[in-house]
């Protein structure tokens, strides 16, 4: 497995000849228009033909180099660590480990230059969020630095094992995982299945707006995540993000029941068929909302780690006119499981049934979820559902499709045989199946 | 094209020998348990080995015939149409045509027997919903009778053409399309693109609970749909369904901006990145909420019908670990368009880029939406997005994935060439693209 630990930063060749470096402040002149911003590093796709700058409003803009003139305004400043005031931490603060995986939350913006670079040192965190020094004694560890859209099931294993190491070896009160928001819901589900009988909270946290933007949620989210990891009375895998568009409160959402439901809003993460576990009010008070949460435990050795995932599972969303090829490809690549995002209560077009039967003939486990996202699959109501059940399709109850996919990958890696995969898929393992539909409805109304 | 117009109803052979017929009331004896209900017709999959009954609570339950004894309680009753009181309609009521396509809303339950059968006569509607006789002079026409999970793009064309016929030939004030809820959002989008310069409203309506259940929403939804078709001052394609769990109000939602967001709740249909067009209060009052709606017009000939869809377009949802085979299959079956359900602001894993490049090499148009569903795609913010834009991927703005797929199928059938498909995808045609993100947020909060 290859994990991109950091990127080599470079600028397009024509700009290198001008002695420009990434994050220098530059002026781009195109015809009568002048743009100012920070010179962004070149990428494989942009290559030497394009130049991109990050403007002061936080947005990037790209230009064809042949059409513009680029001028230096100011060289980037080196970060002067010696400028920092020494930290005076309280003694006996709870210990929290922050694991970095990449994403906006793990990017530090140097305010003097505006440059964004991966950084997750405890010093950086205390400097950016002084309140942390009242809450926890923080150590950090960067596992890798990827955009979360590049997440893979094998990286979930790396994260799970790293958390287990920290939990078992030491006296940490909780673990925070800094993660890009794009796939944070998938990873939260993965860790929920991989880490069982947890003695301390594991908190995933991200940021929807980078810390160079006035509306950034990075600092408050991190503060809340560390607070939950340090002090929460429950030992659950959870996501901490903004509850609304205001900075008034953060929500703590169950790892198997959380989903990114907005591209850009700070309150993008919503519970699906679940209520929030807790709320962090004004970055200080933790209010527990849910009942029956797993309590903290002193017995670190009790932790069970099932960190393997078998990525040979597919997520297939059906739609009007879906052709057999869109469904049957997992057979040809030797996949072992398929999660269908059906319509309504868990239906697929009857013209897709022969494809689904082929899965059965190839020993592929098929599970049904709903593209409605909210609500519970009930395949007993209409003929299509009943026929799918008869074929052996597993109803995923009130699991949303992404959690069902992650669970399928986990079951395939950890069950002894196909029958155990099916049994586990229908068994509540990490809060992913609520025993009954409470008709809490869309977004917990 | 073959459309299943109605099903031949039959019972499993062993029961036929007992002179049992579909919808007879029967008793099933299994060991010490006795179940009562209506004998359901046999299906291809259930075949002669199984028997299914509909119990009085509205749910179906199936048994292996070899394990039970089946006894007749009462023969089904014939519906006596002569029992009905003659209708006394007001004169000069607006004319509304109700087109039947199938689904729960178009099923009539005969209360004497509990039998469910496809029915959509004006007499049935007036009998079930007496208030209708104050609102409209209704005629009905059954186009086909399918479960909506079996909907196909070619059926959208049939519906669009039938609506156009009714609108152009006559003096109808509006058209109602009775539709199963599973794929009603897709069809609503399809009709929005197919029927342009509409002179009257076109209202899709469904029911989440069949009319044999106490909580059925069938009657109120149909009442609201006919009211909107008859009286709304706007000529838009819209969906009418419950606004909340109460019967207090119905919402009227734009056809390109509506999505089924709950498997079973009556208020499952929500606007995505949009506000409701109107509200129907207590089944009587119509309150218009949105501005800039297309007004009714007297000029029926102004209607433009573009009823064709090219089904060679795929919807692909990306997820951690998605393999090339899950992405590239459209190339091998000669597809012309792909809508990606990316993560976050419109991203795909960088390990999927080579597959996406292959689409470009094969002249396949690729468009990007977000699996977040709410919010707007913005591919300028992060590197992954910028690189996808550079490859030629089209950002679908604030369209949700299902509407983008329907639009792609429509563009492929109606544009002259690939460039026009791309241009149309980025042009607002039927309210599917809001010119700017209003950060109305998830579910219009």
C-alpha cells in the first residue's frame, strides 16, 4: 500500500525561471484585468501550461500561462516558530491524541502569507485555538495526508490500528481523527465496526471552510472534538461538526448514522434515522442527549480490533432504465458483495431481477438499502420487495447506503462464510440498526 | 415498446382446485397459528409454491403452501356500481384530466372486500373524495399500470405525449398524473424538460400509504393535485404531496427540484436547493409561495414538446475504493453520457481519473453532481475539482443527481451534437439550476 505522505511543491517551469515559488504573492495581468493572490503549486493535470492563484476571498482561479503575465508582489514568509510564546499548560489535563489524515481541518494557514500547508503539531493547535490549553494535553501524529475523496478501505485499517495503538498503550482520554469532510461519514462507519468495546471516545472532525476564510469552522470544530475526546462520559465513535449555521453549538453524531448532506454548509453533517448523541454548547459545555451510550472504561485491554475490510463490495444505485451492465460488473471482477441503493421501501426494477439472480448464482451477497436515505427498508409491502426477499436479498433495515457498504466490506473481511456475512449484516453491531423505526423522519424532525 | 397494461390475476394452482379466486377472504392455518386475510394473486416468482394474503392491518404475509392449510371464509364481493348515488356536478367547473400510470395512488380499495385493484375512473374518484365534485369536472385515462420502480425513460415519453394531446386538443385547466412514489421525482424532472411553454399546470401525485390504511394520504393528495391543476395561477410541472405528518397542508414542489427523501413518511417529498412553489391548506386554499412562476396561458399551441430521451446515460455514485470496472462499463455498452455522483463539492477519487479520461476519449459527456444532494457543486475550490474541470467534466451546479441524469438523457436526445449537450447541461431550462446558491440549506431550513 502506498500512501502519499506529502506533496512535492513546485510551480510551472516558466514561473520557476522567474524565481517564483509556491505561495509567493503574485499579480496576474490578463488584458485589462489584474488579479492578485498566492501562487498555487502546480499539479500533474495543470502542468506547465496553467497557473493557479488563491485569491484573498479564499477561491482559486486558473489561467492559461500563454495568455497572461505573472509578476511577483512579495516572497512568501518563512514561519518563525521562535516568535511563539511558550505554552503554559495546566497540570493533570486529560491527554488527547490528534491523528491527522489530511483534509481542510489538517491544513494550517500561515496568516502572514496565506499559504496553506499540511500541519498538525500540538503547538499549531494551541496557537490557533488557545482555549485548548484549558482542556487537554494534546499530542499529534500524522498518519497520512490525503484529500478525503482519495480515501480507500485499506486506509481505514491504518487509522483503526493507529487508534488502537494509542488507546491500548497509553493513558489517553480520547482520540481525535482529523479528516477531510468528503468521505468522513464512510470512515466514521468503518471505525465504528473496526473498534469494538472501546474504552474511550474516538472523535472524527473536519472543516467545511478552510481557516483562511472568515467563516471557517476549523477552530471551533477542533475545539469541540478535543473537548468530547477529553471529557465525554461515553466511549463511542462519533463525528463532531457544526449543528447549525451559527457558532452557538456543535453536534456529536453516531459514526454509523452520520452523513454529509450539504456540499458547503458548516452544518452539512446530519444524523440519519437517529438523534444526536450530544451537543457542545458555545465550545465549552457538553450536553449528553442520547441514552444507552457505552460508558468509558478503565480496562484498555478490553478493546477488540477488527481492522480488516474486504473492498470487493460494490454500491449500486438503481434508476429508471438502468441496464444489466450497470448492475452485473461485480460478477466479472470477482466481487463478493453488493449493496443496492434501491427506490422507496427497497425496490429494484423487475427488469433488473435477472441480474440480481446472477449475483446469487455467483455466491455474491446482495443487500438492499434505499436511495431515499431516510426511513427503513420494508420489502414486505409491495410485490417487488417480496420477490427480492425471496431471491435472498438482505434488507438493511434503517441503515443508509454508505454505512451498509462499509459494513458489507467489514463483514466480508471478518465473517467465516457467506451465511455469517448475511447474519452479521442483519445484526446491529455498532448502532447502525435501530431496533424499530421511530418515524423521527427526515433529518430528525 | 411493451407496456404491461394490466395483470392477469390468478391464484396458485393448488388453490384454484379449491375454487379460490384472488381477493377471496381466507383463513391460513399453520400449526397452532391462524391468519386471516385476502388471498393475493400469484406472481411469477411466488409461483405455485407460495400463498400470500393481505391482512386487515394492510400488510402482506406469505406462506409456503406445503406447510399450511387454506380455507375459504367468504367469496369476494362484486362491486355494485348501481349502488352509487348519481353525481350532481356543478356546471362550469374547470376540466381536469387525471392520467393513470400505476402506483398506490391509482389503486382503488373496495372496502367491502379490501381488495386492491387498479382503478382510476372519475366515478371512483368522486366517490372516494366527494369534495372533488366542488372543484373540477374530471375525466380519467389510464396510460399504463406499472409499479413506479419499473419506470423507464421511454415511458416518460408516453406520458409527455399524452399530456400534450390533452393540453392541445381541449379546454382542460390542468393535468394530473397519478404515479407511484418510488420514481415520481425522476418522472417529474423528465416532464419538466419534455413540456416547454406549458399553458396549464401539470401535477404529479402519489400516495405513500394505500387507501386501505387508516393513515392513507391518497385521498387528500389527489384532492390537492386536482385543486392545483384546476385553479393554480401558474403553469408549471409540479409534485403535490403532504408537507408534514399532519393533514393540515400539502406542498407543491418544482418538478426538477423534488426528491423522495423518506421510505415511508407521508411528507417524504422534499425540495432540494429550492423553496416550495405553493401550499394547499386544509385541502381547500391554495397559497402561492414562489415568485417568477410561469403564468397560465390561453395559447395552447404555444406548447413545445420534446418528448424523447436517450437512455444511454449512466448514473455512477463514487465511494472509497471504487474500482475502474464500476466506472468504465458505459464505454463498453456504447453509452453517450455519464452523471457522476461525486463527493463533497464535486470530487472523484484521483485513482478514478484515468477512467474518467477514457470517457472523454470515447466522446462520452461527463457531468458532476454531489452525493451530498443539497448544496452546489463547486469544482474550483480544491485540486481534485480543478483537475476534473480541466479534463472537461461539466459541473451540474445545484442540480441533484437524479435530475441531472434525467436532463442528460433529455439533452442526448434533443441536442444536435456533443457540444450542444454540454451547453444545455449548463443552461437552466426548467428551473433545475438556481442562478445562485442561496444557502437555503438542507431541506430548505
